[in-house]
C-alpha cells in the first residue's frame, strides 16, 4: 500500500512540475461528460464568474472546506460567500491536474490554494485537493482538503 501511495504522489508531483493542467480521464461518454464539467468549473472559478459557477451546482449541493473546517454550506450559503466574501483579492486557485472516475461520478483536482495569512496579511500558498461529485450533470458535493497551517 505504501508503494502505491508513493507512486501516486510521485506522479502527481511530476504532473505539477510541467506547468500544464494534466488530466486522467477514461475514454467513455460518462467520464468525458464529467471532464467537460470539470474544465468549465475550473475556467469559471479562475475567471471569478460566480454566477456561472453557481449554475454548475445542484440545488441539493453540499460544500465543505475540510482544510479550514468550514461548512457544510448549501447552494444558497455558498452563493452568498462567493459573491460577498471571496474574490481574487482574497484567494487564488491554480489548478495542476485532475482525474475523473471511470463512471464519471467523481473528479479529484490537484491545486495550489493561495490566501492571506491571518497573522501577517501576506500571501501564502498551500497544496490542495478538491473532490467533486456529480449527478445529472451538476455538482452535488464539493470537498476541499489542505493543510491550513500557513494561514496562521
């Protein structure tokens, strides 16, 4: 098991070193449809187009930030946070790679999350993982994982 974990981490590091967003997507219609949604999700979040981002979420969305122990949020609360408490002056995401499950139900995205340290106000960055779950062409669950020590 440890060998597999080291292999996965090694591959992720190699993929992130190339500077492009790498994708591992099975060659089937369900996975390809999810890939299109993941690419749209990354594009609209990078462009800070929160109205288009909210449109990608299902009405019964469950959103959670496990890195900062924030949430769960529903679609309405997330919409408020994105419009009034987020933005490029407060946080940035750089996507590195992603994979889509063979059935197209989940995607795992490797990113770098940057924000202001609460103690100094200076920008800090940390590796992050987002897991998206899909149903009927919408995101029904979004979970973020990162070590938030740099934020304090």
